[in-house]
C-alpha cells in the first residue's frame, strides 16, 4: 500500500497518484485540504513540512515527486 498525501490542485500529487496506479500499486490518497486529521498524519511523516505530495511507501516517507 502506498499512501499519498496531497491536494487536488497540485500537479505533482496527481503525477504521483497516476504513477503508482499505473504500476499496479494499491494507493490511498489523502487530500490534506479537506481532511484535517490527514494533514496531521502527513505532518508526522514529513517532520512538520507542509510540502506536497508526501508519498509513504514501505513505511518510508518521501517529500515531492517527479522533480519537486
């Protein structure tokens, strides 16, 4: 399972979602603009950084996707 924290207006969030879905990965997307609890979870993974997307794969968080 890949967990992606982001917002709908971010092209990098959409690119990450598309990439993992095309790769056949199970993806859970959390829109941090609409989900306050999801934002808090993202901040735990990102060390308090508010940049999106935050991609969590195998328990490891990566901030940004595709050059961000």
